[in-house]
């Protein structure tokens, strides 16, 4: 009876103590190792045993439940530690896939295996206790049940909760970060012995997490073949959400043309919330994600990065090869970004990798998980990765030079180049753009402007290319129709105020845009979203500059013609008097032109000086004081947001009014060349009325309390001061708005 009881305590039933589940089938037949854990205690005393007292029977029944718990825990540990899922050489991949699809093999889990190792440790202590009881019973004459109860009493507190734990794990198929989260919750209990056991199991689980973490943040490799880490590849998530293998293969094939490291940086990895333990904050997980991606970039530089100096940038300069007569002047040789003697270790020195590994080793060796220590270690690792990524992007890849180039070309800092380009293309832009050749038509004036203004020392110009992506605009919105006096110069009332780009019907050439070619690793910083924001600002500034140039050209051309005619007929008193009368007749037209030029000039000066130059100086100061890549990304985003916000591109009402004002100005300039159209003053009055309404509406909106309390306020006050320095706008805004076609004499504005 003693050995029957001891064997039952180790999970082996016999004649005295039986397993009801086995007994129902056939006596002595053990359960399959793959059978699920029983959710009911099935160890019982044999029903035909009659010589045991009722009190002893209760004690034995209570003790043998430990044997049941032991056996179920041991079965769970055996299943979880089974390595048969590792493919043997004799099994083909197709057979393995077929087996997994049919459900013949349970999905393995590294975290369950680690927990199983901890359970084996606890069960070994239990077995040692049973062995000690056996030795004591054999060596001394002691009461049997009292000795056994006294030796195993503490396990009555440990094994039942552990059994409930593994039962929940198997029933709900808990794995990975979810398993860590479950163990962390179970640690909070009032039984010190049980808390120690659960903490030991959690320690084993954290060993796996730390190993995966080390692989990710030390080598940039994601070791997670079973999808249990809280960092996952995008294609793994697509598979889990039902994307077909064909779709995934097609996506990968499409992305393979880009640099792999840039694709991984932007699209390759994500935080998998289902596997993120609740005690790890989202901010910490994002730091882990960033650190791993940064290490991948540093350890896997692009091949072109090493040989940049020997490869000319053909793609960006191909636009100069399309037009004959300009043989290769602007095939600029880009300077190498790095020294060709540079080795991979210079991007991430081994000493830094060792430092990261030591921090993770200290976390692994700690017997308890300390949240504060873990977060500090992750922050330190992120700081190391961000610092070396900063060194790569800012110093080696010349980030500031590219930022300056974007400012020169996208923010029109090279004003002489764009002035020349607009002058060369002025006649072309008086016609509607042709659907198939618009971009090619612009190449000649673009190259002519480059030859006249861009020096060969500008190594960044070869990265800039002209684009006409917005060719879906109908021809009716071009200047040809505006010249006919068609209405509709106003903005689109259906546009939303959150739109950055105005949706008013523009001139067909307003779709002109620039593109900028960036190489590895600058693609980490200049994403497509960033470039698109630069393009939006560029299109707005180019429209503004074109409007300002047309207003100046209209005045210069008509004054030149007037002086020629006056010189010819100054001796003829009759014709001279006619010229003087003609000048008097067109004075209202020139007053309107001066009003327009005054508004456009001040708006242009406000954006270029008060907004762009001011924010550029702020950005430069931050770049000089920062050595963290993530900070730089944030600073640059704030810079772009400030440009868009303070230029009013994110306020639909303001941007629509500005667009319609520019359209009115272009309409006016177009009609000036046909001065006969103004002999009947109705059209001039119409343009004047519309301009007064919109300019004063603009002033009223800019003076609103909503904008006065925004971040635009300091810059806005300077703009309003320039517009209203003599209180003209303030005086006229009250009378022009909400008036149905006022017809007083044209106001005279003296901005000087």
C-alpha cells in the first residue's frame, strides 16, 4: 500500500489507486501523450477497497490529487518540450506543410517550452520531496499518512494553481506575449511560495523574450518563426489576416525594386498588439521597434552606399538628355557620401553592440522582472541606435546639404532660377498644356533657366526633376478661357477646410511640380509623405511667384509701349492730347493693378521671409544641438507643419480666397495686353469688385479671433501690419463685405 501511494503521487496508478479515465476504457492503458489535459480530477481510490477507514480514505483522496496534478503537469511539460516539430531530413517541405494544414501537429511555441522547463524544475522538487518521504518511511517506523501529509503539505498550495494555469494555457491556446501577460497577472497573489513559483516561470518566459530582443536590437534579426514576439513582419500579419500567398508574393516582387532596408524601415515591421504584454508600455515597444530597425539599417548598408562616388546619378539627370543641343553640361558628378575604405563596423562599432548585449544580459540574470530597469535599458539602447543613425544620415549622408537643396528648389530660395524659368516658359504657359507633351514642353525652358543660373558646382541640382502630375485638369480652367471673361474665378465652396492643397479650379499649368531623388540612407528621413508636403508648398509658391511676375510684366510692357507711342507723336499736338486722354482713361486700371501687386508682394514677402526663413533658422539651430535621429525627424515634421500652417494651406477658406485672388490677377494681366477690352469699363469694374470683395474677406478672416490665438499669431501680425499699415484694409473691409455690387469710384491705395 505504501508503494502504491508513492507511485500514485508520481502519476502512476495501479490496483489501489485508479484513474477513472483509463478505467473507463481498459485497466492499465496509459493515455496518449497528445491527449488534452483533463479538466476533472480523475485519481480515486478503488471502489472495492473496504479495509481503509473513512477518515484515512479522505486523507488519501486528498493526497492522490497531487499525483493527478503532477501527471497532468508532466504531460503538459512533455508535450511542450517535444522537439518533433523540427523537420527531419527525411520529411519533405510539402509533407510538413500538408501535415500542419491537416492539424496533425500542434503549432509549437518557444514560450510554452520555456514555461515547461520551469514546470519541470518545480516537479523535480516535488519528486525529491516524495523520495525523501519514502526514505523516511523505510528507515523509521512512523505513522504513514501523517508523514506523507506533513512532507507534501506545501505542494497542496502549489500544484493546484499550476494545474489551473496550464489548463487555461492549453484550453485558450495562449502563447508568446499573451503567456507572459498571464503569468505576470498570476504573480500578484498572497501566497509567497506560489508567487515564487510563478515568478520562476515568468523568468523562464522572459529568457525567450530577452533572446529575441537581443537578436533584434543587437543584430537586427527578427527570430520569431512562430509569431510570438510583439515585433512582427508585415507579411506575417498579412498571412494571419487572410491575404493569399499570391498577393503577398506580388507585393514583395513589387517592393523588390526598392532598397530592401528602406522598405523594411517604412513597411517591413510593426508592433503586434496581441503579443504585447500589458506591463510593457506602448512607448517602450515603439522604442524597441525603432532600435531594431535602426540596427538593421546600420548593419545592412546599401551596396550603392559604398560605391556612390563611382556611379553617376543617371536617373535624376535623364531629363537633360531629352533635348538636343545641351550635351551633358548638367550630368553632374555627385560627390561620394562616404569614404570607400569605410567598413561595416564603422556604422555600428562592435563596442556599442557589446554594450547593448551587456545591458540585456543584466536583465536576463535578474531573478525578477523590474519594469523600471527594463524601460531604462530600452531607452539606453534606443539612444545608442538613434545616435549612430544620426551619424550615418546627418554626417555621412550630408542631410543638411539636402535640406538646403530642398529649400532652394522646393521653397524657391533660388529665386533667380525660377524667375528665369517663368520668363522662358511665359509664352508656353499662355496656352493650355497638352496632355501628352506638357512635361516635355517644359524641359526646354527648365534647362535654359538652369544653364543661365545654376552653376556646375551645385551637386544637388541633378537630383531635381520637373513633373506635371496633374494633367487631369480640364482645358476650360486655363488662361484662354479666363481671358474671355468667364466667371468662376472664385474657389470651390465644397472644399473642406482640412485640405492642405486647394481644390479650386486652377490654371492647367498649376500642376507643375518637382521631384527629388534621394539615395540610401536618406530615404529614412525624406519619405514620400515628406516630399509630397514639399511639393504642395512648391506648387503654391510657384503660383504666387508667377502671379507676381505677370503683374510686373504687364506694367512694364504697357509702359514701354506707351513711352514709344508718346515719343513718336510728341510733336503732333492732336495725337499727344489723345495719348494723355488715354492715360487718364486707364488710371483706374493701374490703380487696380497696384492694389493687386501690393497684396501679392506682401504675401510673397511674408511667406518667404517671415515663415520660410524664420522656420529654417529654427530648424538649423535644432539640428546643431541634436544628436538623435528620432529628434531630427520630429523637428523636420514640425518645420513642415509650420510652413503649411503659417502659409494658410491648411485653412480651406483662406487658401480658396488666395487662389481666387491669384486667378483674378492673372485674368487682369491677360486682359491688359488687349486694352481694347477695357474700353467698356464694365469688365474692369467686375474684376475690381471681385478683387475688393476677396481681398477684404481675406483681411477679415486673418483678423479673426480664431487665428489670433493660434501658433500663426506672431507671424500673422507682421503680415497684417504690412497689409494695413495705413489702415486702408481696415477702413474698407467694413464697407465692401456683404454689399451687393457697390459702384462707387475706385478707391486709391497709396502703399508708399
